[in-house]
C-alpha cells in the first residue's frame, strides 16, 4: 500500500523498498526447496564435500527460521539426501560418522 501513496523519489530517499508477493513466496518456500536437494559425491573419501554441503544448508535453514521467528524448529533437511560412493570401507565409515556428527552438532546449535 505504501508504494501506491509515496512516489518513487520519496521512497528511494527514505530507503523504502517494495517486495513483491512472488519474491516473498520464493524466500518462504526456500526451506521446502532445500529439503528436496540431493547432494552426491561419486568419490567421497572421508566425506568432506558432503559434510560441508550439509552444514552450509543447515546454516541457511537456521537463518530462515530465525528471520521467520521459528527458532528451534526441527530441520527439514534429511541426512539421507547426502550420498557418496567410496570403494574402501574405512573412509566410507568415516564419512558416514562425520555426517551423523554434523547433524548432532547442528541440532545442538539450534
């Protein structure tokens, strides 16, 4: 409504910006979209790529929850969306453990 009563020059001078409904919905739906992203590492080794991707996505999710005043909300990002292939058992187990540990750390940080 404010964009209808204030002219462009006045809004610009006062730092007033209009966010369209489609753009608002993009932000609100980002959390849902992120829960559908699958990350795959075809040579995962001990899982650094998967762990960093998971942590970054959780940080974005926490920021969204904070801005929406939903702190403490359970994650929508399933750990099963992070997959890798490793020929050797030991590094694969390390990768799996690091992902589980990252999930625990992210849950405690919320």
